C-alpha cells in the first residue's frame, strides 16, 4: 500500500477519533457514536498526466482503485458520516417510506398479454421484493381465463435469495412455448448471465453464457442468437449462435469502437434483426429465423449519419429512416431490393414531430410520434389505406406503446399516464380507434387527481429558444415565491423528460412542494434537432436551458432561490454538477444521483466501460477543440473556492455506467474547496449499481431517504 493510501487510514471522522483505530465494520455500523463527527477528509496524492501539452493533476485518483481496502474504508467513513448527520431525519424517512408503501398495491397483477397459446403476466405478493413471471393458457374464444391453471415461469424472489442485488433482463419464450431463455445480474454491474429453463420439467439446461446483452430464438426451438459484451469495455460487440447442448459459435464481430450490436426479431418472427448502432449511424442485417446456420445480410450498408430501423411484412420491408428526414420518415421497399431507389413513401417527414418507433402488424402499421413534448400514436390500416390518430387532451401526459406481441393483433396496447393520472393500460382498436381501459394503477386509500393542478409552461432561453416545462402541485399552494419547489431534468442522449405519475411524489405534493421538470435541449422532446443542439460542441445549451428555467420559476414567483432544490441522475448528475458551478447562488440544495461528474478523466481513458462509444455524444477529448470545450464544463475540473448549495450525492459501488469513484472524487474535492458550511453528503449503496437497490421495498426506502433529506432542507420535518 502506498504512503498516501496509508495516510487515508488516519482520516479524521471525529474530533477525537481516528479512522485507523476503527474497523470498517465499526464505522459502518456505529453511526450513532459519531453524532459530533466532522466530515471525512480524503488523502491527496500526487498523480499527473500530460494532455495536449499541458500537465494535468488529479489529487484523488487513488479512489479509482476499487480493490484497495483504503478506498472501501473511505466510502464506509462517508456512509457513517452521512448516517450520523442525517440521524435526526430518519424518523421522517421512515414516515415517508410508510406513506409510499401504504399507497402501493402490494398484491398486484399486470395486464395479461397474449402470445401464442398463453397469456403472460407478472404479479407481486405482499412482503416480497420481486415479481413472479407467470402464464395461463388461452381460454374460450381467445379470452383470458383467470380460472385457468397458473404456471409460474420464474419466481425472482427465489432466484434472489442470498444476493444483495438481483435483476432479470432478457425474458424470451421459445416458439414452441416449451423453453424460457432469460438473463440475470446479481451485482448491479449490469453484466447478465444466460439461463435456459425447460418449462415442462422446471429444470435448467446446461447452456449458459456470461455478459449476454440480448438474445433471440431460432424457429427450430433449439438455437439461440446471443450478443455478448466485452468484459472490460462493456461494449456489446460479438454475436454468437448457441445450439442448445452445444458450443457457442461466433457469427459476427463489430470492430468499430463507437458501435454496439443488438439481436432481435421482426414482429412476424420471420427474420433475425442484427442492429449495429452508434449515436449517429446504424446498420441492420437480416437472417431468416428458420436458417440459423446461414449468413446475415446487410439491408443498407453503413453510411455516416444514417440511422434506420427495419420491420417486415409479406415480403416488404418497412424502414424507419432519417435519410433526408431529420425527424425520420417511413418508407417501404421489397425485401429483395431495399435500396433507396426502390423506396415508396409511407409516412412523410414532419419537421414538427419526431417519429420514435414503428410497430408493424399483419393488417396495420402503428407509428409513435412526439410533437411539442407530447406523444401520440398514428395507426395505418393497410386494407383501407386510412389513418387514425390516438392522442389525449391533457396539457401534459405520457402515452407509449405497451407491448403487443401478436403479429395478427387487432388491438394495440398503450400505456397512458400524467402527473395527476396513475398509469393506465388501454387497448386501442386498430380498426375503429375505440379505446378500452383495461386497468389503472390502484392507489390504496384512493387518489383524487382533481386535488392537484398540472400545467405546461414555456421558458424563453437566453438565445431566444422556447423551452417547455411542466409543473404539478396541490391546489391552494401560494404562488408568491414562498413555495418549496423541486426542479428535475436530464438532457442527454436524446432521452426525453416525460410527464409521468409518481406514487412517491404524492408525499411531496401533500407537503406543499411544487414539482417541475424542464424539457431542456439534449433530449428529443422537441425533435432530433433538440438533441443535436444539446450535444457535442453545443452541450452548454443543456446547462443554460436548465438555469434559464430555474430563473424563470423564480422570476414568475413559483419559488425563490432559498426554496429551490434541484435533482438529476447519471447524465442528469453532470447537469447538476455543471449548473452549481455556474450558478451556485440560484439553488438552495441539490440531489445528484450516480452523477457523471469526472468527465475528463473518464473520457480520456478508453479502457473504461462505455467510454469510446460516448465520443459521438460528448466529443472525442483526444481532439484539442473537443477537449477544451468539455474541460470548460466538466464539474470535477471546475470546482472553485466559493460557496455551494447543500448537496446529497448518491451512488452505487457496483455502478457500471458511472463508476462509483466519480461521485466519490467529486465530493472529496468539493469538500476541500468549498467555502461554505452547507451539508455535503456522500451515500454509497455498497451492494448495488447504477439503478440503486433492486428490491421494491429497498428501492422505496432509498427514495424515501432522499425525499426526507430534501424536505429537511426546506425546513419540513413532518
């Protein structure tokens, strides 16, 4: 162990107690004895690297060595300090936890979806952390028969026994409905292992494979196509053919570091679909599912900037393409001649609406679109050559495709929700547009959406662009600048900020908190150009939009700086770090979850998971211009000696997307530089990854703690 690392063991956790005198377990367990503790002070070490002719130092580089016991000691010390400082709010966290659990329907059943000869669904049981995956045979006239014998395919609670973390990713039934292929992660690092279960005997087959990212069945019920990620970079770059009982055979390797691959099937199950994609370019290769030994054939050769998706129906390909269509369009072409010269228009480009996805059925085509930050579905009837639109009248809402497995379906399943409407599953007749509500999420004790107000606001950003924003609050809240307000956003990767419903959010609304979300640039909320204007050399638009939204909320008396808390996670955590460096005076407190804050050290290290694939989103720092621009906003690199808001930073030791050391280093440096006495807390889940706790009750407790901390920052103690 280095001298610097040994010095860490003498890190002060209390005015009279040295870390070196306490075992890590004592630190973690005995937070009550640290009621008068001072914050941990991380050791500073000498690390240097020359980048573009300049020497760069990183005093906390040693925190990146996860296997060093001193690193774990430091994280435990931070956890102990956080536990001590937040001990007074634990009763409030427990109360919020009880409130959320009290609204939750603990015994519940998803809406069954037909696939072949069965209806598939998940259900939950009281006091169980994880769902059970089940099916029942199709009843008379094709209806769901609740009295038919239930078959439990997977009980995640049993599979999770003995693990701090558990998650299922892939879940795929073989064409003959007798085998189940699924993948599991037991660390939170998002590396999934393949399992194949014989549904007749309930036994697992011997076939397994590590780091599987996607899979698809061949028509022979005896062959799987699997994509596998690299053990170090976590890039899905290899496709394998796995004959059950045999040896995996590599079929394809993607050599370009910015591309990752995914395997699936067309909706009619006629073809395997191998997609290789980067941020701005994609290529699709097809292979008949009844010829798994064959070779994949490219539909349209890779062309820089061209992104496309392919579906199949009756010998015709339906191609969702951005070629000469920034917001995408849909064309058809013969399977045997998919080149652009053979394209026929199906859905034209619309500069005001981005096409997000297509679903092709035997008799219908469904196009999911987003316009002005709102979703809608458009349904095309092949026989009648007619369109119908499914949209909703609320000022803000989220309507999405909810999965319709059957290729010959006549009902299209959708999910609808809004900030004041619990998630609702709807079947839409593709023939006449009639809607049938199948289920609305039950809120135990009842929920009256009319007690709350939600509305759309528009903010004029500093460059004149109008940015959409939405708010929800309990009627009667005074809009005079005195209300506590929580502002959330994300703004990266083309991922939109959506107007969802939240059971946990009710606990904030009932205490008079206004909740707001800003549709800042970087997502596709307002189309593909919205993403492009918030990435690469325009990334600062994302941060400016957020600050301008916050300024607007203050100016219009929705809140005031001493009542404004902000929240964001992952790339949204980068947002948090950037805006508090830029305008620390504007925010009272911050919750940064799994934050991507050490931008330069991560992006300069191509050996780290996911780094090279990110060049097309953030920029390639090996290029001087991109390096300088990224350096100018990187939160870790721009920490300065000034006052900062109160901050709660949360992470997971096994995070594979944003390594735990980014928030750990950020907190260590911020604590050394900031000139205020506001709380700065780091809380690390030592048994989870990017998404936090996996079990539903554990996740509720984590969320409730974060909410209780924010409530305490507003001075709300009950």
